[in-house]
C-alpha cells in the first residue's frame, strides 16, 4: 500500500484527488495539508510514502516547503502537482530535489503512474519535462530564473510577492545582510534592477498569482 499525503490550499482539489485515489487498490490517502508549514509537520510525523505537493500556496509556498522537506527527509518522494506549466518550474524543482513534476491539466492516470514510479524511488519525468531537460544544457533556451539556486529562488519569489527583506530574514532565520546579498545575486543573475521588476517578471512568467 502506498501511503499518500496531499498538500494543496484548495479543498476541492484535495477532495477530488482523494476520491480518485480511492479507486486505486494500492493507494491510501493518510494525510492532507493546505500549506507548506503543515506539510512539514506531516513529514515530521512520518508514515508517508509519497507527498503530493502544490506550488502556489499562501504563506509557506511549495518552493519553500520542498527545501524544508528535503532538509528534514532527503529520501521522501515529493511529487509536484502544479497549476503552472512545466516550463515555469519543472527543471528548477527537479534540481532542488523534487521526484517529479506534473501539471494539473494532465491525464489523471498519469498522476497514478507518477505516484507508483516515485514510490519505487525513481524520478518521474513526463514527456514535456524530458524535452525541457534535453534543452537545458544549451543554456540559451533557459529562462533567467532557472539559473537561480534553491535559496535564491526562495528569495526571488518572496520578494516578488511583496515581502520585505526584514520579514524574509526573520522567516528564513538569516541576517538582513545575508538576505540583501541574495537579493543582489538574484537581480544580477536575472539582469533586473529592482523589486518591482522582480514582481513584473514573476507575473509575466506566471510564477506568482
């Protein structure tokens, strides 16, 4: 039996997935959460074989949650199920430890196949993601945000969403100086000049809503 935890801020999505998984003889939904912080609590509690994780959630989002989960349990399979197209996040999150990435528009049977794949300790790479990974070595087709490190990605998304450096420093347990350094690196790598430009970029590329 594959024990699954569903993390999504929309109750209707969690309910739909739970009902769909009930038809799979080898699936059991053992836990649910609506944000990244609660997801980390589920990981601490244990008893999960696969974590199904959304990206866009209030407060502690999926990017932050993935980093925290990986720090807590490097072996737990985390399958990203996101409303964002693969081109926006897939390669970044796979580099940061996700076991697979699926768009919510995918065929439900593909979710089933992906869960069974990652539960066996393997990566699940859809045809769309495989194409993106094949293109990545060339560099020219990669979006600027795909060159950010895990921490830089966290800082970028939070600044783009309007968080202050002070609040970021407190929530990430870093000094204001360190966060400011990360901000400078992000701006340099993405060739942008201000927080407002970060926000515009994130909105334009569908990285925040």
